[in-house]
């Protein structure tokens, strides 16, 4: 019973911005067009302690676009004991952290920590989607308008589609914009695409027999 009570207390309403439901319904276009909270660098938290008060202010319970929040990585030590603290009477936490040389002291309702966690977890994907969308909408990237709209209307939680083996979050395609590293999952997708493209080319040339349709090169995924 105590566990259910804690979960009920510490879970933000699903209609709030940056809740799990919010991100599950968020499209790439929406994510790239709206302002996102500012996440302080890891290591910015100075101190954190539990409090017995139940804060009801907006500052303690919701996150607004552009708000500066600590990284959830800095709060793991605190949140790992949050259920125990709840059972002992705590209902909020005071967090002190630095951002741009200034110290902030804030009080968070327990439910706000889930919002902070979601923002921290999705921030890399949101940033990557911004870069991807800017790139495919540029004049140098010749992509049909309908394809761009399909991408814009896809959910931020979408996975790659159209492959037999490859299966990964769509935002990982962002690694193709760089030159220093390539996600293993994306590399495997490129192998699969290359394999079936070569099979199609061979099968289309001079209408060969079935045996000739098999590509003469086998590309093996890395996992």
C-alpha cells in the first residue's frame, strides 16, 4: 500500500509538459520548434536535502520552456533514497546548484524529479533531431517535401522503419552528420540497405534467373 501511495504522490499528471505521456505523443516538428528546458552541466549540484513540506507552487511542480534545471545525473544519489524518505515523512527536496556562475536554491515536489529525469533523458535526442531536420530541409539535401513532412510528423520515440533486421531509435541517424564516429546500429542498417540494393540491381539486369538474384557479396551485421 505504501508503494502505491508513493508512486501516486511522486508521479506527475500525464497532461503536464515533459511527462512520459508528453514525450510519447511529441512529434519531431513539435520538439524542434518549441523551447526546451536548459539543463545545467553535470557536476553543478552543490547540495540536496529532503524536506517534509508539500510544495504546491508552479516552480516546485512543473517545468516551463527555458527553465534552468539540474541534470538528473546529479540527482541520482538523492532520488535513490526518495521512496525511503517518503516513508519517513519527506515530501519535497531542496536542491542547490550553480549555473553560469550563479547559485540557485530551489524546492522540488517529488513528482518534479520525474519531469527532470525525462528532460535529461530526451535532451540528446531532441538536440539531434534539430540538427537532422535542419540538414534535410537544406537546399543541399534533395529530399521530397512529402518525405520531409513524414519525418517532421514522426514521433521522437520512433524507430527506423523499412528494414528486416535493423531496429533502433530514429534519432541515432544523427551520427551520419558527423565524421568522427558511427553508431553500430546505424552501420548495420547501412549494411542491410546496401545488401538489398545490390540484390535489386542484380535481379533487374537482363532478367536473370533466381540463382543469379543472390548478391555475390554477403554483408554481415556487427551484432
